[in-house]
C-alpha cells in the first residue's frame, strides 16, 4: 500500500473505532467485572471484545498488515505496515464510570506513524488524522493554537508519577510557575484539546505507544510537535510525551534537557 491508499486505511480505522464504540457503550450501560493482568493493570470483557471488533475490520481492510493490540498482542509477519490498537485506553476510568476513556487506532509504515483515530464514545468526541491530510474533529479541520510564550500558555499534565523521582521534576515545577494555567485533563482529552487549540502543552510519563500513537498523528497533523520528554519522535519504545505548539515545544524541551543533565 502506498500513500494514495491511506484514505482507504483511514476509513477502515474510523469504521473499526465505531465498532469498538458500540461494544463500549453496551458494557458501559450494563457494567463489567474487572480482572487483573499479570502487570496488575485491569482488564474487562469490554477491552477484549472491543479489540476483536477492531481487528476484524482492520484485517479485512488491510490483510497484509500486522496488528499489535493491547489485549491480544502482535500477529502477522509484515514488518512494513503495523496497526497499533488500544481498544479501551482508560480501563480504570471505564470501570469507575468516568467517561475519560477511548479507543486508539494508529497505522505505522516502516516505523513512521501515518494515521490515527481517537474515539471517546461516552465523552462524545472522535478525532482523526492522516499524513499530510490534516486533523479533523466533527467534520472540521482543526489546528493547534499560535501560543508562543509560557506566560500565556495553558499546560496539561498526566501520568507524571515517575517524574517525581526524576531530575526533571523541579524543571516541571518551574514550567508550571512560568505558565498561565495548569490542568490535568489526562488520557485522550488533553491531546484533543491541544489539537483544536484549547490548550498549548502536554507532558506525560509512564505511557505506552499504544496509548498515544494515534494522538501523535493527530497533534502533528494539527500543526503541533509531538515527541517524548527527550525530544525523540514516537516509536514502539516511547514511554513519555512532550507535545505542544511548535514555539512552546521549542521553549520547553531545552529546559527539560538541561534539568536532566
């Protein structure tokens, strides 16, 4: 598959996200029992059935691609095209009846993320983007804000527990003091807000690439910059995020790097 067929893959990803949304809405109303995986993270029947629904559609649409999913691992042998799937990112929120959860579907080509769909069915938002195709929300193309100074910046942090033991913790405190306001929207939500101009900078640690792959494409195609906290572009090894407007990312990254030494 070459770039002219990305619209076909994007359409399949959007269809898969809606199929997962139907599963999640059903179990949201009904309720689920919670199990613990080997790493002590929760999983439910909703996670598994949503991933199966996604896989069925993606395999039919792009049979040559491999799929790497949160619940059923990686299958297929194609090393060129790889779907990255988290059917229920935010299981802890889901089981506590908090609507901050989503399905994340991305496609990687030779190590580069080329499309992403982020669907939050109970919260009521879906965003999608593809390489050179822009970022879309509710039928409109959106973009990040033009904010270029920390004093005017709205920052959102999430999942930063590991940073409390990191040399960059003090640097984060300084960024917060220099900013206009600080929030902790978390999960998909602060990336959606960033992509449509609702805030300006997002910092996270302790993430998995399946959590953020689609969101990386969304932020990038909205005109933002998305790296890890060391400035590296997203990869299968990504474990942290620094995402923001181009100007604020350029201001923030050197401050974090200087703190790390």
